[in-house]
C-alpha cells in the first residue's frame, strides 16, 4: 500500500488517542476516592499517585521512544503506542470491576502500562516537524494542541455517558475501542515521515541525552518553561473534579456529567485557540506569545477557587483554557526550530519526559495540598505560572 506522510492522518491519530485519554482522566479521582478509605492528606496523596503513575512511566520511557523513532521511523512507534493504549484501557476497565484495595492496585497497574506505551505526543510532534517548513512549524504544532483540546471536548462527555450506560467498566472498554480503531487506522493509512537519508542519530544513554539537550541554552530554557506550565496545568487537571464536588457544591448525583461538561467547555475554548495560533505567531512571534499565555494562565488558575457561580466558573475556566492552549504550540515549535533534523525525536522526547515529570509531581503535590485547603494548589500554581512568565520574558523575549 502506498502510504504518504499526512498532517491530517497524524492529527486524527492523536485526536482519537486523546479521546481515549479524555474519557478516563476526569473519572480517575472519583473512582480512586470511592475505593480508598483513609481521609485527609493520605487520600489526596493516593489519588495523586494513581494519576501520576502514567506520567512517571512517560518520564522514563518518552526519550527512549523519541530516539527509537529517530532510528526506525515515526510510524512503527506510533502503532506500538496506539496498540499499547488499547490494552491499558481494557485493563483499566477490568480494574474498575473490582472493589477495595484490589481495584486500586489494578487501576495503578493499568496506568503504569499506559505510561510505558504512551509515546504518542512526542513522536507525533517529531512527525509534524519532519514534514513542516520552519515558518509553519509552530502553527502546525498547534494541531497537536487542537487534537488535545478536541479530545477533551468529546472524551469527558463520552466517559460520563459510558458510566451511565455501562457502569464503571464502560469508560475503560469504550476508550480501549477508540485506541484499537486508532491502531487500525494507522496500520492502513499512516505514512512514514522520517526520510531514509536523514543523518544517523548519535546513541546516548537516557540521562546523557537529557544533559545534551538541556545544555543547549535555548532548548534548556524552553524545556524549563514547558515543565512549569505543565506542572501547573496538571495540578488543575487532577484536582478540578474534587474542587467541583467540595467547593462548587456539586453533589454526587450527576457529578461526573457536570465535571465532564466543564472539561468539555475548557476543551472547546482550547481547541478554538489552536485555530488562530498561526496568525498569532506571525503577528507577535513565539517568545511574546509564550509570555502572554502564562500571564493569562496564571489569572485563570488563581481565580478558580474563588469562583462560586456558574458564570464565574466559566470565565476563569476560559482564561485557564486560553492560557494553556496558547502555550504548548510555540514552545514545541521553538524546540523543533532549535533542534537539528536528526535529533527532532530525541529532543522532543526529552521535552515530553520533562513534561511527564511535571505530570508526575503535579497530582501528588496538588492532591496532598487540596485536602489541607482546596484553594492552596491553585494559588501556588498561579504564582508559579506568573514567575515563569517573567522568566520567559527575560530569557526568550529580551534575547535574540
């Protein structure tokens, strides 16, 4: 079969994969809370640990997947990722059929397996870098963000309805079905983007590759910005269902639906923002766009625990979604532009690994603080985002 590299196909592949991710993510805190007996900070730590386990595995494996894609191509690594995701969600469905400690253990195992196989985003970013000219790279990186946003538009809503129609095992099996379909789609129509004539990759151990990437000044700054932005977003992502329950007065009945709709609303805003990334980059440039995105993101985070009415919640969620939606494409665009063609996958894999570290630390940090005081993780992360914006201004906007 004559397969050709295609932006549309890679967009669909990431979109379908993130639908599966979006189906189960908003439900994880509630499922873990139902199964875990101790109260106060221990409960928050356990919930955060389960969510963070996925990212912990990505932290260890993302650079390896990126380097592997530099060596054998993007297509086979994407296929492995999609097939592994299908298996992990099927295992998650099985875990949700259990109760008590056994259910928690298998939920944890399912998320660990998903994290090991989760090479999708970094390799998809390298795929887009392979087939995009420099002037279009940041704008096309926005397609990954759009796929992410659209996944959160449809995923949480599908997850909420799956619980209602099929019970607790429903979201896992539905997500597994989406990822299996994604594997089939990729098998038949996903073309390889990496050119056979590309220069060979210098083999480096994991942490040597980290050092090589981070030692390059511009790359080190960009990866640091990505770490702090991801850390703050993950704190929101992992505790918002709990905030909706405890702070906004949403009762048990219909909680999953309401949280799903609010995540969907944020996803719509983020996806719409991705559609104008190209024009914004052309007008302001990547550095200023990164700075502005962090300011808006900080305002949304800090305001969320003080939003009591639905209009207030929608306004601060919009600020948060706009800020986060504007941040990732120019950051990854600049990482790609500052990487040699033969190290796209390796450097983007390091960035994804750093992001995974942030997603590993964020839920534990936020989940533990949440049960001390629900507003604490949001206020602290709002401050971190604001400080990161000043860092970006100093080292990205004011330097050539």
